[in-house]
């Protein structure tokens, strides 16, 4: 179902790929748009490597939700490094991409668990009391999305591979 990477020497290990997903601060979510055009949007997220899930938050209405309801298949890309090297007409990149299906979390406890994970990622030093208060204030307009990862891969520039050797 998923294509094999053409330049296999540039493939990252599963662990390195997961590390990129875990430590990245934003990524690009790509969905199938009406009329065949892809719709890609930058978004914050949290990667749950224990369950092979990615969680996102959004408003309860909007373009993303409409597209997901029509077609749950998605990809999500995180760029770990992108150092432009003008004299070589290239960039030294490292990135990861996940493919999967998205669903809207409807049960209160799964939604709360997901937003807690997201909050802990972006404000790890915040108090539990303040986190719960902030979540409660936004709760009525909050929608949580869960992407179940079916395939994930990572890739880096050959120059970065050579540096590590």
C-alpha cells in the first residue's frame, strides 16, 4: 500500500524517525481536498509513540473537519532540520512523515487524555491546576483529532549521514 523509499540509504531508523515525531514542535497535516487538490496546513501536535497515535486540536467546525469527515486518510510531516547550503544548491534535511487515518475524539475521557498530552508537551512546567483550568475554559469549543499511524518513515540528506559516520 505504501511505496518503498527510493533512496534507501537515506532512510532513518524507526527510532530516529520516532524521535523526530516526538521532539518536533509543529508539522504539516495533509488531507484530500475537494476537487483533487491536497490541503496541507501547519499544525501543532503531540506524538504518542506508545500507541502509535498523533493528536491535534482544532475548532469544532472548519475546513479540516469537513475534509476529514469525507476522507479520513492523511499524512503528517515534521521537518527536524533544513539547513540551506547555497554553494551546493541543496539543503541538509532530516524529516519524518506518518501516514494514517484520522478520527474525531467524541468520548469525554479520550478527548481529555489527548488534550492533556498536548498541553504537557507545550507547557511541561505548568502546574496541573493551571493546565486543568485552561483546558476547562476552552473545553466547549475544543475538538481533538486522533491520527492512527499506519506507516511512518524518515529520511535525511546524504551529507548528514556522512557526518555521522
